[in-house]
């Protein structure tokens, strides 16, 4: 990945997602408090999904794939936020814990969205630089040169 880093672990988005996973796990690990084990597991899975998708996308070939997987990671943060409402409604979270985790999931989603936008901008700039304008010999109009040229 040509993002200025060689490791997904260096991405702030991945670091934020990792912190979210840790926070969610810490809150949902008390089985006495969480009588709905399925909700606790789904919250953990959604948080882990966000972190894992960032790592997976980073290692894929091409910015389009990375951009897509970052969309999935951001959506997983939205899933976490939605599940937090259910947990709060069911009485598994007090308001302060809900607000803290919801804020953390929101911030993580924002950072992932920023990374996605940066990847998109970089892809757009790269494609612009790879197409050099040329003037057609038979007309006075400009057009993009083909990305691959063959010599005869």
C-alpha cells in the first residue's frame, strides 16, 4: 500500500478500532451483568470486524479494494453504535458507559471515513497523473493518452 506506511498497525484508524475492541470486550466480559450473551457476542464481533477489515483491506491489492473494505469497517462501527442502543435499552449499560462507548465508536468511524476519503483522493490523483493529455494530430482537441502504449 502506498500510503506512507508499510504496516496496518501504523494506521490511526486501525489503532482506534483496536481501542474500541478492547473497550467493548472489557464492558461485555462480565457475564453476570450481560444476561444476553448473544448481544454481547454480536457487539464484540462488530467491533472486531471493523479492526480486521482495516487490516485486510490494507493488505489487498489496489486502492479500490481498500476503499471498499474501509466502507465495510465504517459500517461495522455503525453496527456497534446501534447495538449499544440495544444494550442501553435492555439495561446492560449505564448512561455514562453508553456515552463513552458510543463516542468511541463514532470517533473510530470518523477516522475510518477520513482514511477512506484519503485513499479515494490518492487513487484519483494517481489516475490523473497516469493519463497525460496529448493533442490529436488530426484535430485541435485534447484527449487522454491510452494507459498502455504498444510500439510497432
